[in-house]
C-alpha cells in the first residue's frame, strides 16, 4: 500500500470515527434533555403535592416518592454529563487541541 493510500485510509477512518462520536453525543444529549424534562415535571408534581390540602401523612409519602425519583434522575443526569464531557475531552486530546 502506498503512502497516499495509507493517508487516504487514515482520513476515511478518522471521518468515520468522528461521525460515530457525533452520533453518540447526539444520543447522550437526547437522554440528558429527556431527564431534564422529567426532573422539571417531577418538581412541578412535588410543588403541587406540597401545596395540596391532602392529609400530611399522605402528602409526605407522595413527596418522599417524588424526591426519590428526582434523586435517581439526578444521579443518571450527572453520569451522562460526566460521560459526555469525558468523550469530548478524549476527542479534543486525540485531535491535538
């Protein structure tokens, strides 16, 4: 294989890897957006529960369940954001930036 062919193959592989990385970023960003939307909805639900005139015991039980879901989603969100940043950092290092 000539040097020109090797260089062309290398460039083709780099483009393919870049495209795959972009698609992975897009999937992660969609997941992040979905989780952020769920968090917003849960925060609204929590607000409604706390403002309701239901008995305190029922209110506390519902609020506790919502808070637990929020905590789980926050953990997922942080993990996705960390993975997304790590991928961006790795690509920046690979490209020499």
